[in-house]
C-alpha cells in the first residue's frame, strides 16, 4: 500500500464527510505507518463519529509522535478527555500543554474545572484572569465560581469590577460585584446596585439566586425561605440517601465520631469555640477522629498539640470518594461536617456516604443544600420549629445554645484604659467588631440615628483594611456624622482583642448576619451586646448566646426597638454597669462558657442519633434534655 496515496484517500474521505470509510483506511494504514499526521487524522475522524474517548487517545498518540511540535495535538486530547470525564488524562495533557505553550481559555477551563471540583483552590489563581477575559460565557462563569473563594484578594476584586463593567445587565455579575463591595464596606456601591436585586425579589423572581453561593447570600438576605434557593441546583436524590443509610455497618461499644474540617489549627475561630469540647469527650464512650484538610500554611503556624483533639487523618491529596471510603473503613458511626458551603470546604465528601449518620454543626448557619445530611445541630433559638419547612436536615436541639466556648484556652481579659485605643474617657462608647461583610447600609443608617440621638457618644469600629475604613468614613460623612465621632481600630492579637472589649460600653450587633464568635468574645471580655430578633439562623445567633449567659433583655423585638434600646442605655449608664456585672457574675456559672456541660449535652445528642440508627429508624427532630443548672463556678484556667 502506498502511504501517501492511502493517507490522501483517507483525507479525501474525511473532507467529503465519509468518516466511516476514512476510519477504515486509517486503521489499515496504521498497521504499517504510525506517525503523528496519521494519528491526528484518526483523532479528527473519531471525533466526528462521536467516539470522543478514542479520539482523545489518538490525539494523545499524535502528540507523542510529534514531540515538541505536537502541542496542539495534546491540547485537543486534553479537551476531549475532559469532555468524556477522563479527568486524570485531561489534567496530565493539559498541564503538559500549559508548560510548553501560552495558557489559552479552553485549557484553563479544563484545568480550572478539575481543580475546582477537587477543592484544590490554591491552584486556581493562574486560570482566573484568562477565563474572565474569554468571550465564552461558560469560561466567564467558571471564573466567577473561582472568584467567590476569596473576596479579599485584590486581583480578584479588580477582575470582578471588570466583569460587572462588561456585563452590567447580567445579575450574576451584579451579585458577585456586591460580594466584593461588602467585603471592603463599600456601602455606597451596595446602596447603588442592590436595588436591582431587591426589585427582582419584590416581583417574585428568585431563580437568579442560584448564581450566588449560600454563604454570601446570608450576608444580606435574612429570609431563610430564600436562603435555601441560593447556590447550585439540587442534584442529590433520595435514592442516594437511602443507599448510604442501607450500607451494612458494624457498631461497637464506643461511638466513633468523625469531624471533617479545614480549621484544625489553634488560631482559627472554630477551634477557639470547639477545641475544649473535643478535649473533654469521654474516651470511655467515644472515639474521636479528625478528618483534616487544613491548609499546610495554617498548620505551619500551629503550636498546639492537635492530638488532644483526637486522632488526625490527613486528607491532603485524597479524593472525596476515597475520603468517604476511608471513613467507612474506619467504622465511623457519626460524621460531623464543621464547614458547610464556606471557604476551603470539602463538605461534598458527605455525598459519598462516609457514615450511617451524618450531621452539620458550627461552621455554616443554615441548611446545607444538595448535601447528604441527616441532622443539623442547633438550639430552640437559631432553629425554631417555624424553620423546619426550609431545611431538609432534621433538627437536633441542644438545651442551652448550639455554640460551645473554650473557657480554658481563651485568655482572661486584662485591665485596659481607653487612652490605649484613642477613645475619649468622657463619652459613651458604642462598639462594632463584626466583620466588614456583615455591615449593611441598613445597620449603619440605624447606627447613625443612634449617634444623632446620643450626642455625647462615639462609635468604635473594626475596619479590616484601609479600603474598608475609607469607605466607612465616606458613608458616615454622607449621613452627616462628624469624623471624630467614629473611631476605627484594626485586627489585634487574641489577647489584646479580648482585653479591648472592656473599653466600650455597649456593642451594637449586625443583621441579618449577627456576630457569632465575635459576640461570644465580646461577652467573654465583659461587653454587653445589643441585638434584635432574627429571621434565620445567621440572624438569631446572638439571641442564643445572650440567653445562654442570662441576658435575654438585650434582645430587641425589631429594628426600631433596637435603636430605642441603644439610646435608652446611653441615657442609663447604671443599667449598662448592671449588665456588665451580670456578665461577670454569670460567666463561670451560666451555660455559655461551660464547655464540660456543653460536651455532655453534645454526647447525649450523638447517643440519641445512634440509637435511632441502630433501630433502623429514619432521622427525626429531637431535643436533648438539659442537665441541672450549676450552683457553683465551673473549672477554668482563665479566672
């Protein structure tokens, strides 16, 4: 057979659309001639016949044969492997192309999609700009999904502004622009651009909420019926849930708990809450394993002996399916996810069936949609019965509060003076230490009203960046509040942060996303917190914490009552002093900071859930009975 004639014949058949005859000719030719040109035509022919997996292999062979000149063949192979789900091959070939050629949008889409799916967020940065600038909307939307991971990244903020400028009518870019605006407290931008979002909701249009991640939806939306519409469409089926629960399981005398998180290092807020509880688990009844996907950079700064929290199993480089299989191999009875849809999460491991009982706790204040969960751990404040229609999870009501606190690892507040923080000694000091993304124009407008009605006062605010401080100053100025009446501070080390709470008179909570760890830190430092009745989990947390410390009076019925109460307390300094004394009296008696009491309640919850599962009963709502109230202070290293 003449090589050129045969290749020419195959090529002519391909050009005329006779792909089957072209394939026949090429198969014959490849018995004697195996070069890049022939494999490349084979790849094109197979692709036309819909045989993408085979086409990918042919292009891959063409790339191998062509050597340095075969980059385009490897590129096509990577794209086809990705389209048919051969991710490992797509990744290998895509990276080869990226190393030898300039990165193009299609390869960026392949590599970025795989890394995002595998939760390798630290590898996404090289692809974002290329995808964001592509004219292909699928590429652009993938860039959006990547951008949501870290709103404090200034390069991502720049790209977000560019996207919104290019596509001002696309609601998904408006939502993303608002995320970045809130992160730097650009309340003027929020005031300008959010009305379009509000207008859609007023008309009953909610489908657009799927473009916003669940966590960022909570920053501005206090309607839990709408919160559950945020994020991706639901793909979890009841069949998957039933299959996971039906997997044979060998129970043991001890209950084996698996905690899943990326926050297992001493400096994270989550561990400042739950660390002591993990240490106090009864080892005669419970076996604790921490399934850790903590960023190595965070572990590099950790000095705490993490083995005190439990046995550590590292999930670095382990796929979701492999992680779940490992949990099954370990015999985990209850898998507790501590992240939900938040930064650096791997909560999708739960959809691979890691344990017969699966729970959500502490990391995400809401229903974790599209996730195989049996229970969400809360209390009667954050999860009232009226919330049940908006959750697929069953409620576990702990008797005091859903939030634990560490009274041993948390430092004792040391005496301070106002002069240390540039605060006037003769003024009433309102304070807000909540994250900037929680500060809404609506809340600041009320704070401005309070400052006008309380003329001999200042507002002391945390500003995480110079941009946040500048934006807040501008907004207060537009509201007619003199610059000297708002005092800004930055982040401080943990001891100093606890200490400085004492320099204020009253903390003003945010809504619809309250202070969570921030509120308990303020109370630990001796600072009363004024909040208001919430409408979803995120907006009810401070109420839960205040009740657990014996201060229900600081929960206002609504926004106007919140404003009025702040002004009333400004005019009644003795009552503020009494609240501070109540905090001092109750700190070591009431449940809020009693980690041992909390641990016993949590363990009872685990036992009740396991007992239902052992009996073959479906998960259902239940409340944990309360232990008797303390009459003497609990043990702590701080006081």
